[in-house]
């Protein structure tokens, strides 16, 4: 039994009788035995997990106030700013001290 997956620019094929995996793109193709196909899948999963769990660097966003009033309300008077010190170790989420 052959299992085929056709994509826009390539295709994959697994042949159960010969236990081979074939990748085709355009006129080029690569045929792998079941051992090498399994090793390739493990490699692809490792790369995907590495990219998935990689910590992204966060960029700082600065917001500047516009010179226009929003319906004559001062929004800054209505907002209360709370800060907490999260640098202390061994504290649960509910045990942070408000400054």
C-alpha cells in the first residue's frame, strides 16, 4: 500500500511494501529507508520544538500622548498605578507585596 500527500510544490510518499519514504520536489526526489526516514522525522521534530520553545526577545513599546483631549476628560486622574516587587525569590503569586 502506498500513501501519498500532494502539496503545491512537492509531494511525500510512503511505500509499505518496500518500507521507503520518498520526497519529491519538481524534478528532484530523495528516497529514504525506514531507518533514515524515522531519523529525519526525529530531526524535524527537534528543530520544530527548538524554534517553538525559544524565548523571544521582547521589544519595548513607548506610547506618546497626542495633543488632543478625549472628550474633555483627563484619563490620568482615573487610573491608579499599582507596582509590585517580583524580584524576591520563593514567593507564590498571591504573596507579592504592593508598594
